[in-house]
C-alpha cells in the first residue's frame, strides 16, 4: 500500500473524483472484462493483491486529506488501524455487532468494519484521534473520565464517538433514550450506567459537541 | 463508612490514571504495536469435532499474491519443549495441554489446523478461504446430557488425598431425612463464553533464535513468560511479554492458548514478526469458557428455620485432553451454619476444547444453585428468604472450624434490604403488578475465597520527589494502576499526580496474574510494603540531616514532605532529602506474602445482591429494573473504580441469568452461536440503575492494607438473585439458565 501524506491542494477534489469514478467503473467491469484487458489496465504500482487490484482513493481523515492506494477488500477499519496507524478505532467483532469501530463519516456515526474503504472516496472521516482539540479533551471524553465510563477501555472510543453522535442527533433527552440509542455499542466490562451518566451530563450542560 | 455515590463529597477517589489514554484512543493494545516488517496471520480451523487430518490442500492458497506460508502439522517447526511426535499419531492422555500444529489428530471443532501468513490481513484471509482440509472423521460426543453417565471423579482428586475436589462430608448428611421441609432439585448452567470486547491477539517477534518478544493479550505476563520459555526451552529472561492494556478478559487470558504458540511458531519459522488476531467466531473455540454444569441439591430445614442438611453435587464439562476444575460445590461447605453437609464434584470429558475460569469461576455456578435452593426452601418454610439466611448465618467457618478474618455479611444484608425496601415486599409470588408487568424482588448472598500470592514491588524515588512504583501485575479493566497509585500516594503522603505505576511487562518485579480476586490483596500489599520501606529510608536519610527526624516514630509524611513532630510547620521535602545526599534516585524492592494468618483465619470476601424485575405476563420477557449490591471486601482502596467493578459484575450476572448461552449443534459438535447476534450479552438497554454499597471496614487479619478481593463476588450470586426475583414475580421456579422468555410462557 502506498500513502501520500502530503496535503492535496484545495482544487484537487474534482480531479480525484474523476479518478475515482474511473476506478469505480473499472471495478464494476471486473467480472466481465477479459483477462488481457485487466493486465493492460494495471498501472505498475497497482499490482495484484490476491484476486483484486489496488484502487486509489482520496478522503479526509481528522481534517487531513489523504491519497491512498489500497486493496479494495480493505475495510475502513483496517485502513485506519493497519495502514494509517490510527489504532484508536477498535476491532471488536468485525461483523458490525459491537460498535467498537464507530467513527463519524460526514458527521454520521458509522461502523467502519462494515464499510469498505473504497466506498469512502471524498468522505470526511472523524475518528477518536480527531475528536479532541489537541491536548484539550472533548467534553464527553472529560465526562467519561469523571464518571468512570469504562474499565478496560477497548469499547471506549466507539462509545465516545457514538455518544457524541447521540447528543448531536438529539437522542440524549433522557436516560432511557440514551440507553436505546447507545445499545449498538457493547461493553463487556459493564460500564453502561456510568456511560449513560456521562452522556446525560454533557447534554445537560449544553456544551457544543 | 458507607459511601454510595460519586456526588458524595466525602469521596476522594482518583479518576483512572490511564483515563486520558483510554478516552483518546492512545492506549495501545496487543494488536496495535507498530513493529517494522510485520506480517499477518489467519487461522484455518477444523470443521469436525473428532478424527484426523488426512490431507491439507494448500496449493491454491500458496499462489495467492502476498502469501508467505501455509503452516500446519505437515511443516511446522518442532517446538523444543514438546515430546517427539509419535508415528502414527496417538491421542494424548488426559492432562496434556493441546499442542498446536503437532500432529494430525482433531480433538474439537474449531481446532487450529493451519495458519496462513501473508503480507496483509486481506491476503491472508482470502488465502485461508482457499485451504482445503480433508479428514477421517470419528464419532464425537459433545452432548452433555446424553453423556452424563460417563462422568467421573477428577484425576486430581484420585491422585491427591488433600485435593479440595475430593468428596466432602461433615456431620451426617443422611440427617436430611429428619428435615421437616426438604427440596431436591437439579440446576443447569449452559456453556457461557467470556467474549471480552477485544479479541485475543498477539504480535510475536524473534530476535535471532533465542530471544522472543510477544505483545500478547493475557492476564499474567510472568506466567506467560514462563510458559513460553518452557515451550521454546529458553532462559526466562530471553522471553519478554508486554501486555500493558488488556481489552477485557474475565478469565480468558489466564493461560497461554494454542493460538499464541501458533503465532510464535510462525514468527520463528518465517523469521518475521507475525500478528494474529482471533476472529470473533474463533473466540468461541480458542480461549476457554464457563463449562456446562449440572448440579443437584438436596437441602432441608427443621420447622424453626434451621438447616438440617445440604447435599450438593456438581458435574462440569471438560475436554478429552485436560481436566478443568472449579469450586462449583465449595460454597455449600462454608456459607451457612449447617452441621450436616456433603459435596461431590465430577467431571465429564467431551470432544470439546478445554474450559477455563470465567469471572466467579465455580462459585458463580454453584451459588446460582445454592441460593436458588435456599430461596425455594424459604418459601416452603413460609419464611422470608432474608430471615432464613440470617437464621443460618455462619459466625465462624463451618468447613475449616476457624474464625473468619472478618465478616460483615450481616451488615451487607441489612444495608441492602433497607436500600431496596425489602420489608415492603409482599411475600406472595405473582401478587404485584406495575404498569401491567409482574413485579418481583429477589436476593442472594455472595462469597469468594479470594487469593493472595507472593508479590514483589519496586519503588524508585526520583530526584524531583516524584516516585515510580513497579510490579509485573496486570490491568484487565478493574483499574489496577489507579488503585496502586492510590496506595503508594497514601503511604508516602504524596499527591497521586507525582506517582507513576508501571505494570504489564515481564521484566518488572514478580507478581501474580490478575485472577482469583488476588490483585489488591497480593500486589496492593507489596506496593504498600515497598512504599513503607521507602518512607523508612527517607526518614533515616532525613535523620542524618536534622535531629528532629531521629525520633522516627513521630515523623509524618504529607504533601511530599516529612514533618517531625507532625504539627511542625516546616517540612523537609523528598527532593531536598535526595539533593542533600547527592542521590539521583532512591530505590527499594520488597516482597509481600501471606503468613501464618491463613492457617489461623478463614478468609473470604462477602456480599449480597437485591434485584427488582419486571416480567411481561404475555411474552415472558424479563427486565431487571433495579439492583442494589453490597459488599464486604475490607477497606475500599479507590471507591470510584471499585464501584465500577461491582457494577460490571452485576451486568455480567444479568447476562449469565437472562441471555448467555453458547448453543451447540451436536450433529457436528459445533457452536451455532458464533457472534454477538447469536450470543447475547447485555447492552445499554438491558442495564438499569445499579446502586453499590460497601461496608468499608479494614480486614486487619487479611493483609497490610486490610483489603480483600472484589472482582468475583461482584458476579457470584447475581444469577440466583435474578432467578429468585423471577420466581417472586411469576411463581415459576426456573432452574436452568438462561431465563429466556420461552421458559416463562
């Protein structure tokens, strides 16, 4: 995999979009394309990765534009954890059943294990690493510490990302509502009551999240 | 002092020392270490429960771009600590840990049979799907109920006269015949899995042929180091185990499992760092489970409510190759003042992987049965269940005939009853409705004979007056570092901000793994002792600077300074002491272990749980709507994190009681519950407000800090309390877990 960590100039998106469309069509046509056509189409750095070829995409992660060439089978979760060193987003089940991998994609909470990275061309992704403002923690991160909303800490990034979204969506009106809208985020240590307290407190304080 | 809420101004708890790392995602777990040149492994597992491998067709997998190796028993390097392979392969005698990639034999479904190693996870996963394994299948036995006749006395008990798993009898259990009221009942707990949110994972790195580093999810770096050193015939110090952050374990990380060795084998064979992360489905067959257990209890009482006798039998599932033993029937020997008690424990080997300890091992299982039976007997006697327990309260340990080191279970009962409003409960089952739901209250006791193991700790005072305390203990979630920081800060009279506690690394001073509610009693004591020793050294050094510190008895440590006398306005700071003596640092190492007190006293943690449930009369759905839990664990070190541990135990108990069930399709000997969609654990919506209370009275006999283990009693008894509340709500006595709606309609 190749990563271009340099920021892309502001006028680049359209170009990237065109590039991606071309790639998408290429992928869509894979099943019908004759083998020799595939061979001819491969750029030197787009070597085969198993039964697929690498795909280029561009997306914004925590405010930073990234141009990446990846295995199309790679999930957004594995892209973050394995290729970009953003291991704050956790792999709990890889089946979309535990919520540990929750990130925000264009402002919506999204299970990154159920999302192929190539589906996110042009998206803005925020992970737990992008939530705090430098050294200053996000109010919900502070509240998690205050209320001890975790034990082992493994589900925590997902709980925090979901909790922020829960408040932004307007689903933190009561303890029962929080419990309902946070039920996609499992915690085996059982920190649930403290997580609910943390979310309710931030909601009550009315701080912009 | 009873403290009940974070709002309580008397609560001076520390927030977790690793809290910021955990909420920002910067805490690094086993699979997350950035090791240059790392390659990725994916396991291929057996699809039969018993038989042998006849062929592994891996050519197609090997041609997948990026694939470096397909490792199996056909080509794996020899593990030097294992005996030479037999030709033809022979089944191992019971008591032999499973050896991965050793020979062609299959002992259970889901057994690792091959491993793909490739440049990326995607390549390895795809290649793994292309490996074709063919087997010679043999008839397997995985059905517990159908094989009950094959259960037997554990070899452990056959071989050792003093084994606690021997049949036990005190008094004359036939006294049960004289009971006025008697209950004979059977209890079933299905297999349940730990399923921590972090899957088990390892990164194995060899430097040359004789130096191994593993970043591994486990509950004991020292025991993992020892087990790996033994397997690869290396000096212990050549094996480094790093396990700083553990994403939950609950027992699943107490031993080194086959997948860990598989990754170490692959890394050695390929001379590359290898990362292996188990898939969620593999977590059902790779890291143990709470074993399927059947229990029979015969219990009787005379009219005035005194117990006449208890006979408690338990049979647990194990594998064909190892014995797994649990304290299933032990609680019946110690909890109540009953003169006539007999217990029997049996094992049933099946074609499954070996179980292991899961939170509250044995006791959580056994106390479900005992506390259900006590409740049933109380109703039969027309006595209040709490009154009945108080009537049979054991003032000393009836099993060992020893005084308790401390026991405030009576105070726990009283406090819990008051908080839940027990006296307002109408005794008649199925007599109260709230919002159309059947309302019920139940309670159960809890106990656990917490462990204490020899532990060492090092304390190093820095030139700036801060201190680093180290021990090879673990934190699987309870907040070990926070509690130890609190202990050190208290002894040294320092701000906790100036204390750093290091754990989770095999190079640190010896400490036990995190299990058996032993960490606070063992390591907490060592930290206390080493900090006391450091303080003594500082006082001695201060005495060389000024005469007023020579009267060591009147020296007091506070705010990072020594004062003598205590009311003196001018203190001498630790930094100044080190500076005066031209010391860059001051190091002390101490060991702490139990002594004769373990023979003079019987030591247990105690507690009780009160539960309110609502049961839908039409659908049979049970909702736990309120829980009050009280614990007597001696002195509470850090209320905030202790409270979370208690809450976590209740949540685990709700899962155990109402939803957790690893179901197997016995035609194949294979679990059908292989993910969180089918193996249900409690979610936010399942967990009500939980009130936690502690007696918080030091057990001065137990250890220097007067604190006992909390992890296990938090869950022990919870399933019984819920089952008892369900009976009160519905009039139905359910003796088989989990209590799912189908059993109530």
